C-alpha cells in the first residue's frame, strides 16, 4: 500500500496531475436462482480490482482486475488526464482518514451455501399452486471491502454488506396471464432472511396474481389518485430524483435546472435522499469519491433546496458536496446517484385520504415506466389498482398506469400520509447499476390514468 502511494505521487509529479484518487475493491458475492424447481444459477465469486481517476481539468480513468497491473493502471489514468487537459474544476476539501464498517448480527459469509440453497428451494416450494404456471426465487448477497486514497492524503477503508431475496409467480387462466412479485433486501446480514415470514408472503404473491386474472381494465382520464408507499417511492425516485442529480442539471437534461430556492411543490411536501439510513439497501458510509455520506433534503416544505452532487458538480454549481458520487464497481467511474430516496411523512391517515376521493383510484406497487427529466414528463405502471367511489375502495383493476407532468403532480398533492415505509430495495440503472431504496407514505394527488396495454 505504502509503495503504491509513493508510486502514485511520483507519477502525478511526472505527468503534472493536480489530483488523483484510487479505489482498491474486493467483492465476495453469492447468487442463487431457481425457476420452476430448476436451479438456474449458483455462483460464489470473489473479485478484486483497482480503479484510478486522475484530474487535469478533465478526468482520466483506468482500471485493472489484476493487482500486479496496479502501477500500469495509475500511469494510464494520469496519461489520459494529461492528454485530456480540460477546464473543469472539482471540489477538493480536507483529507479524511477513517475506517467504517456497516455491522450485521449474522454475517452471510458465515452461512453455508447449502443453507442458502435450502432457502431458495423452500421459497420455490411455497410458490407452487393451482393456476400458477411459472415461479421464480432468487437469493443474492455481497460483501464490498474498499480501500480509497487520494492525492489530498485521504485514506478510507469501508466494509458494506448487502443481501436481497426476491420471488415471483405468473398465474394463467383462459388465456390471460398475470405476474406478481415481492422482494426484500438491505445492508444487513442473514438476520434479514430470518425475519421474513416466507409462507405469508408466498401466499400473498399467489393470491394477488390470481386476483389480477379477474380484475378489469382501468378507466382513462385525469383522476384523483392515492399512491401507496411503494409507488410513492418509485415516483419520487424516477420523476424527481433523477431530475435533481446534478450531472443532469449540468448537462441541461433537467427541468429543475436553475430552480434552487423556488417553490416547486405544495408546502406539505419534503423529500429526502439519505444514504445513512440504518439497514437500507441504498445505504453506505462514504461514497466512491471519499466524501462522507449525509442526509440531503431535496425539497423542504415545497421548496427545491438542494441537488445531489459529486466533486465536479458541486464545484461547478457552488454547492457543498453531499456524498452522492457512486460507481458500480472498481472498473467504473463514479456518477451522481441516489441512495435511499423518500417522502417525509405528513399527518393524514389512509382513511382520511379515502374520504376525500369521490371518484378516483388507489394505485399500488411498481411495474416500471419511463421518465423524461428534460421535459418533466413520466409514465409509471402500478402492480395493481382499485377504483375509489365516494371514499370506498371498490373493484380491482390491472395493467394500470399513471402519467403526467412532474411539477403538476407535485403541485396537485392534497394530502401526505403519516405512515412512512422505505423498504423497496432495488437497482437503479444509469449506464451503471447501483443498489438503492425508496419509499414514503401514501400520497393523494391528481394524474392521468390509463391502461398499460
């Protein structure tokens, strides 16, 4: 390590590099997947590599998966930076020396692979049922150990565990097919698996898939809608979160560019991105630029108060860096990314919200969608929906989607629920894939509703 630091300093002097940073990462991971009783994947891997960024007004980057090539990776990144010679600036700050580990009660690295396989087989067995024509169960874990150092003198060692379980079924009847799923995850150990009531959730997943077979198509038009905590999380992550990632602002791809300090939502709305939430899937202690993770209020009482940023965008926009430079792995450069994004709870119960709706929909779950942060428009599918008539939940609808303008929907919010849930672990893709979580309370607003088909 000391020899590598000395070599990096020597090369930086030789190539005239003002700043560099080096990540040495080792990931130990297990993935098991089963489909319809057949084992599709069982892999246990350890991968180690080095990623180097050098700055000379523009970034140079190089990586290697063989530590005997570490010096070559450093030299290559610095040569690229020297040749690039841009006019950008970055935040530097003070050196940081720290060791941070997210502790767990039962390390999954101590659990035998036979037990992990038994778990997947048990879930697969629980998913069997009449009219269930397809079932999937998957388990994954990964322990990321990273050593970061930079030319400022920072030396940071981090250890972050992540674990995730997901399963799904597809039901079929009279030529109609419907799929339903459930997933769990966090920066946790095997204790997370032991806390899940798998028989309960397997029955619920099957029941929902079968119910959707008989659900009717949704109405179309503008309606009052109540989003459940999962759909609230997806909406906030996709429609708002990507628009406040400062690289989108820098590149002119965000409708929220230039709006810091402006009221963009109702006063009751506060939105947060917080990588420090204990146990959540998107949590970490330091980002991949050696910046300490921190809770960031994006919208405070309806006012846009911050962007998510990295060393480069914080310098460009004159903002404090807030620890959102994340990379998929040692062989990727950090980008501005979300972590755990959610809406702060308000004061309304779900029953009080329902009483406000004469003709609308209750929409739940995430079925994917699209967002255009530049124009500020979005379309998201919900896993399930229900008609609301005169304050009462009526018929189930399927293949239902909501769409609209991000800013209009934020301004149309009439009520924010009081029960917060941030427990929807997943992956966010933006050229790279990183683990995230999102959520919130129930939200009552207006949006366009239609079918996915």
